[in-house]
C-alpha cells in the first residue's frame, strides 16, 4: 500500500529541519534514482522532483507520513551539473545530517543495480560503518539488468557492498518491483 507522504520543507542544514519522532534518509550517488524511489513509495509521480540531469536534489528535502515519521531525500554524491563550490558544501551538509540528526533511525543507501557499487558508494558504506550509522542497501533499476545476468549481478553487487545478497533490497521504481517490501519496511520503521 502506498505511503502517504506530504512534502514539508527543504533546508541547507539539518538544524533547520523541524524535529521528528523518527526519520529515515535516502542517500546515493547522483542519478541513482532516489527521487524516483520516493515517488514509487508514495505512488505519486512528482512528489520528489525527478530529473535526467544529475544533481537536481541540492537540499535536504523532508517528507512526512501521517504517523509523524519523516523521510529525508539527501543530495546525491558524485557527478552533478552544479558549480564545484556548491557541490563542495554538500559533503558537510550530508555528514552533519547523518551524524547529528535526532530521530534518524536508518539510512537507505541506494546503489545502481545495473552498474553495481561505484567507488563513491563503497566509500559511503565504509564511512557509515565506521561512524556507526545504521543503514541498509537498496539496489535500484534492477529492471535494466537482463534476466540472464540478474543472478550474477546480484552476487557481484552484494560482494562489492561487502554484504550478503539477502541483506540488500532489490527494487525498480519504474516497474514497481520490490517497492511493496520497501514500503512495509519504511512504514514499520516510521510508525512510532
């Protein structure tokens, strides 16, 4: 069942976001499909802005559920068509949020299921582990992997993330694959 998200606000600093009883964050490289996954969770096309241009999400974008729990869409890391000085502020914004945000329950790290984890994805996972930030990996765009290559891709992606295949959620926002499982997980996490 779709989650009933409502957009609340955008902010450059985590301290500018309103308090929340519980929160989940979505992070991943630019163009991995964070906004598409959030839209699929809510079964709404334009709740979170989707673009073919990497780097459109430039702020901490907060959405609220009727339960009062919130979801935050973080700027993507890696390639983005924005000035370097703007992009350089994102690291501090994201790290400050991930380390200091009260109520943050879990970080969903989105990894492109078609290409597997990039060097930046691996760095993010290692940083989260070293910082003790609870997280789980969501492999996106699995509909783009040929069925004959899917088993191998899942094995390689899990190995690249230093995880077991069963520890990864496999989704396709465009086809709806795995979205119901992710909806249930987010709903259980954010219902105080």
